[in-house]
C-alpha cells in the first residue's frame, strides 16, 4: 500500500508550497502536449510574458522564462549580471539571503554582506550608512525572507538604492502575489520569481524580469543554457532555445488568465485575508510568532517538538513546512484555500498540540 494512492490524495491537503492547486488547473496540465515549435505555442509564450510583465508592473521590460527552479534563476542573475559589476552587496536575513552570498562565492564574485538578525527588520538608517561607506554598485536582497517570514520594506530599499545610484536585484519569489510588489514603484532593475510560490502552480518554471533600464545591457556569457542574449532573441518570437516544460507553460497561461480577470490586487488581498484568518485563529494558542514584519505568504510560529507535530499532521494528510529555524513551523497561505480552511487547520493544530 503506497502512501500516495489517488484515493488518499483526495483527502490530503497541502499548506506547503505550492499549496492546493485547483482541479481546473491540474486538468490543463493533463491535456495533450502541444508541439513546442508551433505558432500556437509561441503565441501562448508571448501572452504569458505580457501578462507577467503586467503583474509585476514592469511595462517596457522583459520576462525570460526558464524550465528550472528559482535558485537557477538566481544563479543566472549572479553569473551574468552581478558578475559584470564592481562591488555587490547582499542583504542576509536568513537562508535565502545566504544563498545569494553562496552563489556569488561559487562564481568567484566577491561581495560584501549586510546581515540582519534572523526574523528582524532592517535598521534602514544603519543600512544606508553602510552603503554610503561601502559604495557597492549592485544590491541583492529578498523582498520576503521565506525562512523566517520577514518582509522587508522594498519601497524604502528602492528609494535609497536609487538615490545612491545602486542597481537593485530582488528575489521576489515568495512575495510575488502575496504582498504588493511593483518593479516600477520600487525601482527594481532585476527580479526573480518561480512557479511554485506566488503563482501557486506546479514547480518547474522560473522567471527573470529585466526593467526597461536594462535594455541593451551587455550581460556576460558565462552560462550556456541561461545566456540572456540567446534567450531574449528566442523570446522575441515566443520561443525558448531548449525544450520548455510545455505542460507547465499551459498551466501558467491558464493561471495568468485567471489572475488577469481578478486583478493582482484582488489576489494579494485574498492571500492576506487567509493569512489574517489563520493568525487570528491560532492567537488563543499563545504560540510565539516569528517575524517582526510578517509577509502574507506564510505564518511562521514556534512549537515544542515541531518535527513530531509536523509528522503527526502529515500522517493525517495535512502538510505544513518545518524548518527555517529550530522548532519553527510554517504554513503557506498562497494556495486555493479559503478562510474556513485555515480555521479548520487551526483547530486541527490545537488538537495535535493538546491545547
Ligand atoms: C523558494 C525560494 C527560492 C527558490 O527555491 P527553489 O527551490 O530553487 O525554487 C528562492 N528564494 C526564496 C525567497 C524562496 O522562497
């Protein structure tokens, strides 16, 4: 008796990324595979780019899709953009900030780190003085540091970078569609997102956004698969240089049409309502919650014996995310859940915790 029998899947529910995916979208991914070089598929890819640009408010910019996970897109940005700069600076507020540093180091790029205590907000004035003293020419950060649930003030970060003439690169993987994110208003030059977070579809696609200011920029050619020039040239005709995950693109397209008709503000508001409903429902449990400024994307809280609690929920077919810190549990709010689902999850948690 395997664990993942179909009958059981119907009863299980996931609050781990990407969370619950609607049956309609799952059906789209199960339709016959289109031929990737046909004009119909090209036009689907082009419509996806257009809708994605609108969702991050990046008119006149570009959005390159890659069949890869989010980290691959981060690596492509580091190798082909950050590597062309003199002095990168990285905001390190947790595991994902550390990943920017590791990617720089892996590619032999020296960077300076600005560390924020785990789950704390930036001291914006101290950070600005650090930049004035260090004079970096590119700044890399997370909008939402998913390991702790901490959301940074991207408008403020963007204003400072602009004033100091520092190019801004943002990993918006877990803030996109959970919290307001606008490349134009925040002055972001380059942003990265991936399919299994804000878009809440299957994992496997990552996207790199270039602002209009990067039109014609001389990127380096250090990665063959991710070569920006080659990918942009293909994208002009709705193609990727190598085999795309066609089914995922079809699912993406259907999801983007949904988002287009509801509007990005409405989606952010929906995720926010779910986050608030869950936080209100667990408030009586008196759990200490983690971040200073929480993102709507996840709720992170400490429980005793977090791994046992995780396993006990798992055995009942309810998936949450352990990790990020010792005895931390995280619940994702991005999937197709309702406020009622979160109230139910809170009472299940209460039972499991014996409170
Ligand atoms: C999930 C995530 C990533 C990328 O993870 P992959 O597993 O490579 O898709 C990067 N940054 C943040 C902030 C994330 O939440």
